[in-house]
């Protein structure tokens, strides 16, 4: 960020600009303003720089990680690989199970993409009760993750005493569903103290700045059901996050903001625009929003619908949801399905996003051309999930067209009548 403010174009800016199909001047300007971030860590400079934010292609994050009920390091590394193969740009390790250090370090070694973590999970997991952790545990976990090389960290610094007071008054159905948010709020209520990540935010900034790590300002108060959306708890936290974005930028730390959650369709656009305004156009990283609470087993779809609408309003980065959301730790297949569906939403956003529209449209145009030519291999090549497309088409036997209309294929009929190649 400091190089960008000096107008210097370092190699990372050039690489990111090429990947986005944009000129380096624009990316430098947007990074200087904090509207674009390049998550990274000075200890991991071999990772190809990747930009998130305004005018950049919409990015997809995949969450992996062990739980206390199921902890298999190799399985989590495999999930991360599968997620990358099917469209994820980054991976977050949300481990709370066995040997949390080992999972994180393996992912940092094996995955050539930005890796994010939520250090409070490790601080809390060291005790039988999250209430037993102390302030040092919280900052030591953060320092350990940053020193290991993670590229971005989520901190729930916006869960302040004031936000928690709103929670009592608001009468939410689902109080707090963010794991980190609930840890912070429970700890604060039990100890009668302010959130240490908020109270000592300057110290937190010193830790991440030393390694040039990007802050992801967590939405601990995000609504966990459509009835709780857009309430005072949510916006109290957003206002605090806006303050923290400014404080981060003041010392040259890149910051992005996390957003809701569960939200009816008609609230998404106003919420996204408000968050962007309050947080001075910081890159917006969305967890959903899930547009209904009624579809367990299909929440990768409810989230992708909300993510696409949010992207049209300005969201920059989608955290994938899997079919296992609300039900279980995702399997490898769940991760694959979640990655594909979220990638579809991200591409749909890019088709209407300033700075990306032309490139995304060119991809769609190529698909339309090969489809017109009944070029099946060409279609598989262009598809977000070629294997699934191939598997379904393989049900057709020996026909130029497909078994949907067979000889009555409208594409073939018009191509033949119009004599188009
Ligand atoms: S047969 Fe029908 S569905 Fe299949 S390619 Fe032709 S128009 Fe499309």
C-alpha cells in the first residue's frame, strides 16, 4: 500500500494487473486508496499476487479445516486442492481440531494461493471453554499465524461492547452465528471487558504490518437467518469496521471487510451499498448472503443466488458455501460442488462488473460460438465444470446434436437454413 501511495509500480502490481487484464496505473491507484488489496505475506513472496476489489475479477474463497469431531490433515489439504481445481482463488483454514499448526503449515506449503486463517479459533481451541482464554492467547495466536506466513487473517474486532448491547435489545432469533463472533461476545460478556482486538487494535496492526498481512475485518454480528438481517447489531458492527478500515489504512495495512450472512433478496443491494459507503469502498468479502433459511443441503445455491445479487451491487469476493452448510463438516464432494457453484456466481458478476465485463463476455461468446457449431469438445473446454458437462452429454448416443431435441435441434436447423459455419 505504501509503494502504491508513492506511485511505485512494483512487480506484484504488474503481475496482478496482467492477471486482471488492466493497466498497472489503475491497480496502483486503487491499492493506494485501499479499494483493492493484494493479500500476501513477506514470508511467502513466491505466491502469485492476486488482487481483490473494485474493477478486479470476483474472487472465490474456499473454507477448509478440521473440527474437533473430525480431524484429518490430508483430507483438508485434498479439499483445498479440489477447491482450487474447480475455481477457488484463495483458501481459508478454519481448523479447530487436532494439530491446528500442522494443518495451517501444510496448506501454506502445498497450496500456491493466498491462505487465510482465523487465529481466535486456535486461541479458543486450546481450552475446554473459550471463556478461559486470555488476551495474550488471542494476540499470540495472531502472531503465530502471521509468522507462519498466512496472507490474510480474519479478526472479529467489530464485535464491541456496544454491538453486544444491541444484541440484548434486538431480540434476534439466532443471536450470533459467526463462530469467532460468538467466541468474542461470550468472552466479553463473561469477563465484562471490551473486545481485546478492538481495545488494542493498534497493537494488532503492528503485528500484521510487520509481515504485510492483509486484515479481513470479520462480521461477527452477521445475521444468521433472514429475520435477523439488516438490524442494528449488524450495522453497529459495520460502523465500527468502517472506523477500523480507516485506522488500518492510516498505518499502511491493507484491509477488507466481511459481510452478511443471511438476507432476503431485496435487502442485499441496499446493505452492500451501505457497507461499501461506510467502509470507504474497502474490498467486500461476502459469506453468502443466503437468501432463504429453508434449503439445508442446497445452501451452496442459496448463497450463490445472494452472492450474485451482492456482486451486482459491489461485492468483490465470495466465500463459498457448500451443501453441508448448517449440517456437517463438508466432504471433498461438498467442497467441489460449493466451489463450482460459487465460481458460477462470480463469473455472472464479472459479466456485469466494470473493468471485467469485456473479458467475461468474451468467454461467454466463445461458448456460444462452439455451442452454435455443436462442437461438444469446445463446450467442455469452455465449461466451468467440464467433467460434469461431459458426463451428462455422454448419455447421448451417436448423434451430432444431443438427446434433448435430437433431429429437431433448433441450433442445427437454423445453422443449416442460414448456411452459417
Ligand atoms: S438438440 Fe436441443 S438441446 Fe441439444 S444442442 Fe440441439 S437445440 Fe440444444
